[in-house]
């Protein structure tokens, strides 16, 4: 009997560990990380810090936790944080910023990215009755903006102005690997605009779990305590860190292929009646639906063994990842045409 093939375009988090990654996990040298004795965790943290041009890094189980620790490092309850429209910190972290750091958000610009003038309009003046603005967050690539990459000069100008205003800068770089692969700019250059940076291993890189937070030695020392406080002090975590190391060392080059397949998907969708596509920067394709509701199209595609997400009543999101090949994209386009 032929195996039923499901083409899963919901997210790049749905990947399965490769055979080489599973071997690396099984053979990982481990120790008790709470005691600072896991050599694989230490190697991963050194590797990430070096790649990002930071003094130190800390492995954490999720990107949400990395971002929440960053908020706790930079802010105090009642502070305001400037973000772009639809930022992950505000939209997809279950209200954690309010629950743990006690901060509120000021949204700058439209579409996820913003410039210096839009930043300045979102910073509160130093009046006691207003929340004190303490932090600016950039998301690169920007999920809800369709995997958009921050233009390097724009990101640097925003960062420079934020620092001139006495604000901290955090970079939510969950898909910073994709930004580096698409722009051909070194990770350390992209991360150099920020005081703290989070990166994810379980999205484009294809590891089963894990993120990291990088910054100064002092910041990461405090972050390690906050990680323990928030219930994420782990023991023989090298089993997970080995997967992240394998992904960094063996699976980063695949990201460019993901981007090519995403462009192929976008071009194919644009040729279909009733559908339009946003510009494709990396591995995320946003599809606007004119002829029916997005939810209805998601349901019809599911019957054709293609999985996508509806992110609004009229918009679909499709994400290309390492478990997909050109034939899968062709099949998905055929299903879209039929649906």
C-alpha cells in the first residue's frame, strides 16, 4: 500500500529530525547543566555567541522563553516596549509580557517594520504619569510580515536612535538564520544592532526543540538565573543541544533552497485566479484570498492532503521547510488550483 503523503505548509516547526541529527542526539556527551557540567550545552552556547558576535549565550527550550527573559533583563513592571505591528512578542506569546515582565507595548509603523521617525513617535516623553519607554524590539525575519527581512541600514538607524534615546535594543531573531542566508550578511552583523538577541533552532534549522539568548556576559549570567526562576533549569540538556549543534553545522545551507521553493510557490500562486501573493523574502508565503474565506480554503485543501494556516479571514500563510522538495510544491499548487 502506498503511503499517504501530507504536504504540511503550516510552519517550519513541523520538521522531523534527520537521521544524522538523531545520531548526534543519541551520542551526545552530557552532564548536569544546572551545575554547569554539560559539555554539549557549553559548546552550543559558545558557538552561538561566536556566530552572533556576543560575549555569551544561553540555551533555552523555547523562543518565547528567550524573549521573555530578554524583557525581564531590560524592563521593570509598568515600562513600555516599542515593537513593530504584529510582532511575535505581542501577538503569539499568550500575553506573557504582561504576566511576567509587566510591560505594555507601543506599536511603531505598519506592516512590522518601522523607521526612525516612527520609533520617535512611539517613545513616551519622560513624564511621570506615562509608562517609561525602556526597550525597542526588532523582529528579523518578521513572521506576520511574511518573513520580511529588515533592511540593514534601516535596522541600524533605528538601533542607533534607540540607544541615543537611552533605550535598550532586543532582536527577536527566531528566523535570523533565514535573514542571513537570504541577505548574505553575516549573523554577527545582523545581531550587532542589538544588546540581546534570541535565535531559534526548531524553525528553519529543523531541530526538534530549542532557542538561545545571547548578549553580554553580565546579561547572560542574569538570564541563567531567570531561566531557573521560570522553571527551565534543565539537567542532561546536551541531548537537545546536540540537535541544535547538528542543525547549525549541517543544515543551514538548506535555507537557501527553502527560499527558492518559497519563491516558486509564490509565483505559482500568483498565477491562480482569485489569489494574490505578498513579496517573498525568505521561506514564508502570504496568500490573500478573494473568492472564498481563508478558513474554507484551508478546509478544502486539507481534504487534498495539503495543510496551511489561515492567519486572517482573507489570508493564508504557507511556510517552506527542509522536509519539502520541489515536487511537494508542485503538488500543493495543483491542490490550490483544484480547491
